[in-house]
């Protein structure tokens, strides 16, 4: 079930997150300029109609994001430079289906280009790393596991082959949870082995194209692989 905003029940943001979101929006819009002091804790309690604990949670979240700094005895101030904020891949404002779709679309935008670069820059060691990751994923599948971590290691090996440290670091930062395992968790167990084998074949097509230095074929292979994952994880189980 979902509420009127499309959020799955049990996924509604906590009060602290809601307050943090509103303050974050005001800071980003310039209502609170860089260096400006935020209202006092008491004023924020009155303004939002919440407890001091909720306000402290919200301020803590803004501090983690690099938006505000607390000065002992003086108050909380907006940071002078709010441009360096951490990227978050978070589903708190999305239902599960939309979260998966948007995460997969992000991957498609990023990883198709990644694999094209990898095809022109890969080394023999990179190819060996990709095949090793596929062997581990296949072994995980044979052991009755989903192989999500091993799947991520394959995509990370492709990113490493681009020889662009930002690309590999960004994918590593996103982490293995960008590989959605939901479809496999809910798939008919009789269909699961065939689906896992199809994943293996798709990965092999990508590796072979990279090995041959064929950027177009590698990009087409990754695009088809992610598009099918997007369709399956969006509920089109018979794709």
C-alpha cells in the first residue's frame, strides 16, 4: 500500500528528516545565506511545532551534509561554502518501484559510457578481473545465492578498466546495493536459474566486446543488460 504521495507504508520520513528537508530547501534557495545564523532551537521548536529532540536530529542531519556548523555558545550557522554536499542515493521520498527505476536509469546513463571507455583502455589484467568476477558470481548462483555482491564486483571491474579513478570511486561509493536483488528474491524459484544464466550470458557479451576493443558493441551490450534489468525490476517479470 502507498499513501497519497506514493510512499510505501512504513517508508514515511521521520519528523527530524522532514524538518531537515525543509531547512535544507530554505538554505539552498538562499533564505538563509552563507554565514547566516539559523533561528535558535527554541524558535525552531515553535516554528515547526516539534520537540527539541526532533530539531536536534534535523540540525545533525544538516551538519552531516556539510550545510551548517555549530559554534559553542553562539548557535548554528550556515556554512560559507555549501557546494560540497555528499551525494545520496536514498529512497525515503520514493516508493520502491520508483526508487529501483530511477537507480537503474542512473546506472544506464553512467555505465554505458563506462563500458565504452573500458573497451578502449582495458588491459589484460582488467579482462582477467572481469572474468574472475563472473566466475565468482556463477559460483554464488550455483550455491543458491543471489550473487549481488559478485555482480557489483563485475561492474566495478569494468569501471576500473576505464582508468578514470573518479568513475571507479563513484561506483564504489554507491556500493553493491545499486544491484537490485528484489526481482530475484520474489521470482518463481523454478525460473530463477534460467534468469541467473541469462545474466551471465549478458555479462559475457559485455566482456567479449571489451576484450575485442569494440566500444559500440560493449555499449550496446551494457545498455541491453541494464534495460532488461530495469524492465524486470519494474515488475515486467516475463521480460
